[in-house]
C-alpha cells in the first residue's frame, strides 16, 4: 500500500458539534462604588439591537443564574 491509500483509510477528524449558543461573554461593572452592579455582556455579531436582562433578587438569583445566562447567550446568537 502506498501512503495515499493509507491516508484515505484513516478516519478524518470531525469538528466539534455546533452549539446553538456561543459562550463568549465579557464581565463588566455598572455604576460607581459602592453601588456598582455586576453584569455580563453577551455581544451579538453585527447588531445594533440590545436587551437588558435583569436577574431576580435574593435566593431566586442563585436558582436562576443558569437560565439567565442561557437566555442571554441565546439572544446574542439570534442578533440581540
């Protein structure tokens, strides 16, 4: 067998499956000390639309963090 035949028999590397949302985000702080608020900026590609998603307070904030993050990344992937 020649090298070309061997190369043709080797399995081709597959790219990772495409995710519906992009996990790229940028942490930021809004306002001035001592009343600063933490935020996460999920940029949409080539869009001038924006949306502010505010998480609930107290114990509900910890329980909905994943939901709010997934919502923000999904909206960014759709151009918001």
